[in-house]
C-alpha cells in the first residue's frame, strides 16, 4: 500500500507521462493493433521502428513485446457460439457455452488473453467444458493493474467500478468469476475492495478464483476429470509473484502433477518483468538481472516444457532464454488430448 501511495503521489505531483498513459490502456492498444496484427508484429520486430519507439515512447529497443493475434479471444468466443446456432438471451451481455453439470463460470479473460495470448482463453474454455463447466464471457475491460502500477488511481478506480457493475449480474445468476491471469485475480480479489470499499466490490472479490485454483477445487470434490492421454514430461514451472501474493499455495503445480508421466520443478523467483516496468528503456537491463535465477534454472535443467501462469513473466523468460513458455491450462488441454491441431506448448 505504501508503494501504491508513493506512485499515486508522484503521478499527482509530476503528472502522467505520455508513455505511462499509453501503456496503462492495454484494451485500447489491443483493439487497435489486433486489427493489423501481422503488420504490427512485424514492425515490432523491425530495428529502425524499435529505435524510433525507444526515442518517442521510451520503450527499450531490445524489449521483446507481446504479439497481437489476428482474431481476438472475444471474437473467437462469439463466433464459436454462433456456429452452434446458440443466440444470446436478452439479459446476456456475452454468449455462453453449452450445458453444465459441475458449475458455471464467468471468464474474466484479461487484456493479455484477449489480444495477445488468445490460445490461453481457448484452452481454458476447452478444459472447463471437458469438465462439465458452462463458460460465459461477460463484457469487461482492463482490470486496472496497469493504471495502478503507474500511479493512476483514478483510472484504476473507474475500471474497477465498471467491472464490478458488469460482473455482479453474473454472480447473481450463479456464476463464479474465474480468470487465467494472476494480476487480474489479484486485482479482483484484493485491490477492488481496497480501491472501492463497497459491499459490491467485496462480493466480486469473494466470488473470484484463479483458473487453476478453481480446477483444483473441482479436483477436491472429485469433479475434475483425470482422463489424461498424454504425459507432459519434465516441467519447469514458474510461480508468478501475483499468485504468491494471493497465498493460494501451489495450485498450478499440483494441477500439473496430476498428469501421469509428469514431474514439476518449481521456480519461485521473480522474473523481473513487473508489468510495464521492464519495458522502459531505463529499467530493461535491470529487469534481466532481477530474473537471472529463473533464467539460469531454465538453462541448467533443460526441461521439456517451461510454464508460468503469467504471460508477461513467460515473455521475460523467453527474452532471456529463447525458450517458449506456456500456461498451465495449455499443458492441461494437451494432456487431455483436446488440442485439435496437436501442437505442443
């Protein structure tokens, strides 16, 4: 709280820079850039463009940026439902998937999943449905973590108000809020009651679960299917800082360990990404020093898969090691044999 207050005071005294304003609006960036995803991704890998970007925006020229997907996750979700001939009812703000037997989930997918890592959202839907869980996708916007990280508390509060208002009707209809991104689950669970101080915010917090936390709750009640058809081998699993902050234990590790023929080695150090902080030209070199223990472990152990719940941490690990990093839900989908293309994580 002291750090948040210090950032807020600094932003109030100095004002927000153009870079901070831009990076704290990932929804806007995603909507704009995903429309021209192949071109934008190519430009983001082009040296002259990155030099100009560093000069104008202060984003380090060597910082590996998350890619943009051509089809955003909400568009895929809606198209998938329409292909089933399922029209939304009048009180639905977003479509739902088919019948359920073990629960109903309103997926808070996150900006990262929506516009950069849509495959995580698709894997979440596949795995949840495989386990008899109905999935809905409420209208939502950025959780507000990027705004809060740069000291824009007013921006974070407005985003929190909007999300609480759109999520509450789903809770009233018996859905639990589930998100695959640790920063979003942290915001909904811990920061929304702090920012808003309302019973409604607390209700959303009480009805929110991290995705792997939710699946382990299914396992605890005997509702999680264990009909795995593929081993995952040796996994180096990075536990994100924002999951540690929630004091959930090792839910993702325990979930992955349920897959036969799988061993999981923990990596509990910070990757050094820290939201938009490591993108800034003055901090990028330091961020790689902070994550060195994680990078060294990946290089020394040479696991079959490198996995993290946080896609930004995964982006940082890939930056330093060259290894692709998947999300636990993608590993689970492959272990169930649900990856239709049969592609590895």
